[in-house]
């Protein structure tokens, strides 16, 4: 496995729309994804668990902040949420 480049993006700020957090979390908990919702910690607006992985969308008081996995799932949600 290669080393990660220093200039690789690891955080996405303002990507996940706060008004869609509930719908996004609901979509993630349905089949076939079946993530399990957990109670968010302080500074988080969404937390889910599956197979030892934790998915977290943080809230910095003004906007959402998420990592690579959350970004990929968010874009999938946006593409397929109405279908």
C-alpha cells in the first residue's frame, strides 16, 4: 500500500446540508446499507456504526465537517435519495 500524499484532501466542509441530516441518516440505516444510528457526541450532528466503523458528521457551529467515507456516502445519497 502506498503512502498518502500530504496534499490529499481529508475533510469536506459544508458538504452535508444540515436540513438533510435526518434523511441522510435514515437512508443509511435502511437495507442494504444497514448502518446503526448512535447518539452523537458534543460537536457532532450525526453518528452511525457498522462493522466496527464509525461514520461521523461534525458540526462546528456554522457548518458541517466530514471525512472521505462520509463524503462518498453523501454523494451516493444525493444521487439516489429520490429513487
